[in-house]
């Protein structure tokens, strides 16, 4: 299997996802924020009326042979969603749209890996020896579900769920032909990180790349530092890493990625010869932003969707009740430092995010066209902030200029339309593909709208819900 990602918008060929599991349906209100959710979600709505559209569209774009002509059969109540369930005979088993749970169950078939991983999970979760023994004898497919949902025998919760696993971007990111594993900031993501590490180092599809897996080390002797807080922790998550070209990587310093984590990543990328330049974007460590991909993502080589209040130096279009000359407001603007492998001691700076993105489009990607910015909420307060909160800036490019976004962000959709994009709902697109009225090859400059009433409340868009393994190189 080929693994290579050298852009954000090259045609997507394979990725890892994780469909919402039963653990999401067991998140208690009192624990939601501890588990990094803003609210509790209705599981069946998330699955059947929202996320299933995502899977079907991915299959149509990446692995059409396994879905074309089958939609009515797949959606039949008699099939009980078997197409989407890794443990069922009717599961799609795509090697292009790859389900995380399937990879986990496959490595657990190896007795030694099963014992090691079970011991590691039980150590993290403080399980009894008796429970560890019981789990080690559980069939692989069932054990994979237990490790993800925290539920034994579909009823008994034995440890917390890991609902954030649907955001597979954060478990790791492919940079050219290397895989950078995350180092999470929050305890709630420790188990999913452990599972991901075992998958990448042990699953056969990654066997050719094991010497190209990058792990971020901790700060040297951090455990000897005085006090309860051992200094700045070394953390990095995939939502703060973007591969904008084969030579240029963006890394955000945010609520989830520390300066130490960014620094260690830069050293690894330069020492291994993976990149020629790395740009660090320091954003306020606040829940509203979380990662840099909540503030901007790329639509095509010359087009970006961005959150204007932190991206631009231009006068603000809306009428927000905030003084943009105040010290507080100035701190919202990112600090941007660009490091080159051949002159680390002299980083280049950019006055604002728009200036950086314009430079990437014109000089890294040679777009040859005017750089365009599509603004969250069409740059109108309060819609810009409302829709940034529901991930208007977190879109996933299936190919150049064709992106997935949420249908609830009305003003942002209007901004796409004003910038010449066609707008189509996922259901309408799937019907057109099934009936042969729409050809995937001819779809361009399009925003595909995904149903989002429940899914968006998990605080992550489709950029978050994807870990691309292979994209075509930009021409």
C-alpha cells in the first residue's frame, strides 16, 4: 500500500476514519468536557442520518467499485447497517476508506500483540488482574470494540469511552512518505494514542514504513523538574500539522500543541530531510480555536477558507463589540515564524495569516492566480464566530477545489457561492451518482454539504475526521 501525502488538496486516494461507536452514546453530561466534548450526542442520528453519508461519499470518490449501484441495498433496514460495521459479514472492508476498528481487530489476531496491548490498556485504565486475564481471552473483533467503546459484552462499561477517536486526524499525520504520531495534550486521548501506536508499528499495511514512523520525544529529563508542574509538556496533535507542499510543513502552537512539541517536530523533520521549511503559527491557547485547522483549511491551491478576526489585517467588515486596537484583541493575532533548514537562526516572519497563505499559494504552489479567501460567516459578526465554532473553516478536500463541509453554516455557504463555487447536498450528490446523472470526474469547484445537526456538536469538521494516507501530488 502506498503512503504519501505532499499537499492538502491533491486528489485523495486513501485515508483512515473511525465511524461513531457505542461509546459516544454513553458520554455522560458530567463527563463530556473531561472527554473533550461540548455536549452529548444522539448516537443513532449521528450514525444513520449524518456520518453514514460521509462514508458513502468517501467510498464513491475513493473506492467506487464497492458501492456503486448498492445504495438502496446498503440503506435497507434489513441490512442493519452491516456495510458500516467492521465485525459484520457485510462490512465494506475497503483498503481505501480504512476503518480504524478494523485495523485494530486485525493486529489483535496476533496472540503476542494481543497480550502486550491488553496489558498496556489495563495499565493505563487501572484494571484488575482478573479483568486483564478475561480481556486477553476475548476474541479479537470483540476486544477491538471493548478497547474503543470501553464496554464489555455490549452492556458493562469497564473503562471510559474514547469518543474523540472519530477525529482520526489527531492520531497521526502523513508527511510525504513518513508518519508523524501524535503526543496528546489531554489524558482523555491517551488510550487512542496507544492503540494508534500499536497499529502503525504492527499492521502489515504499514510494514514498509516502520522505519519512517516519527515519535516525538519528551523534553530531556522533564521528570526531574521541581514542583507539581514539570514545565511545558511536549505535545503535538495532527490538527496542528498541515502539509502544504512536499517541502513546506505548517505547525500550530495551540491549546493542544506546545512550543516544545513543535520544536521537537521541526528537529525531526529537518534531521530526516523530510522538509526544507517549517512555519510555526502560534494561536491563542483557547477552546474556541483548539487547532489551526479550526481557523483555516485549504480548498484549492489559490483558495483558503479562514476565520477573518485572526487571519487578516484588513478593517473588519462586521460590527463586533470588540475594540480591535485593544491589547486583548491584538493577542488574538497569530505570531508566525518560518524556519528554513539552511538558516535556522534567522526565521522569517509574516504580519498575518493571510500573508502567509498568499505566499504559500503564489510561491510554494505556483498557483498563477489571485489568492482568494473565503471567510467564515461571510465575514459578518456574529455569524463568523458562530460558524467558526461549528467548523466552517474545517473542510476536507477530496480533490482540488472539491470539499466537504457542514450544511448548518449558512453564511459561509453563501461566501463559497459568491466565490464561484457550486453547492450540492450529500444526499442529492449520492442520488445523482447512483442514477448516473453526475460524473465524479467532472465535479469541480464544489462545496458538498453534509448533514450536521448532531455531528457538529462534537466540535470537529471533516478535516478533523480524516487521516489521509495517500494523495496525488499537485501538478
